[in-house]
C-alpha cells in the first residue's frame, strides 16, 4: 500500500552538492499569527538527486500550464498564478 502525503505548499528548497531538499509545509490549525491566520509549519522533506528534481520541476510546470489553460488557475498579475476555490474545492476538472 502506498502512503499519501498532503502539503499546503513548499517552504524551502535547499541544494547541497548533488542533492535537492524540498520542505513540504502544512497550515498548523493550532498555531496562529497575531492576526489569527494559520501559520505554515514543516510537514515532511522530499530529497531528490538534482536530475530527479529537474524532471519533477518540469512535470510541475507542465501541469501548471494545463491548469492555466483549463482556467483552474488564473493569473493575478503577470507572474503569480492564483487558484480559484469554491465551497466544494478548486473549480474545473484537474484530471
């Protein structure tokens, strides 16, 4: 059986020699900032060889473009894509 990991995003990416470490973050429901917003907290780390990271990054860029093409992601400005959410989750059909 395979294990699934949920992450709200990526915190830090570190390169050491030929290894890339990607820190996955989740929103801590029990930890809020001064304004009452959930704080991101470290969840787990993915460690890639550089070539594996490059392939993963390319796959993510291709998926990002598909989400933009389908209208699931929209651009707030020229550089930052934004995901639109409804009560039931992201709009569109990601698969």
